[in-house]
C-alpha cells in the first residue's frame, strides 16, 4: 500500500521484508524481526494483518533454512496461544510441512522430533 506522497507504508515494507522468509538463510535482521513479531502476537488481528500472516504462515518450512524454520515454528506456537482465531492458518503451516515438496533433497524434517519444543530447562 502506498501512503500520501508515493511512499510505501511501514506495514507494506514489513510485509515485503518477510517475503524473504524462504530465501533468507537466517540473517540477524530477519530472525530479530520474526522474534519481535512473535513477542507481539497478542496484537495481531487475522483480517487486519492478513498479508503479514500470509507471508509468515504461507510458506513451507522445508523451503526455509533450519534456523528460520525454528523461528517460524515458535511464532506459530505463540500466535495460536495468544489468538485462537489463527489456529487454522498455523495448523495449515505444520500440515503442509509434514512431507517435503516434490524434488526436495534435504533428509531432515523441519518439524523436528517429538519433544523438540520442550523448554530448555526441562
């Protein structure tokens, strides 16, 4: 979306930056961005933030680097905890990521083994 004067709105800039979620190998900027969004999931509205949520939850975790996939899983878990209206979108992310896309060469699943989401001090 363009604001007055032909400049791109900050929200649109954020959505555009998140478009790199499947191509970015885990730069500090992208990981920090996902972390900040993850810490603020209670402020998300499924309709008002559709574009942003679609960028984050519309990807297949197999197409992300391992570190980006971990941050996206954390984001999705936090989002479902804070906002039940986003349950379907979050579950869709995980279901799409059960099996690798056709032609994918990685052997490691992005979802991880049971217990991967356990607290660090457990």
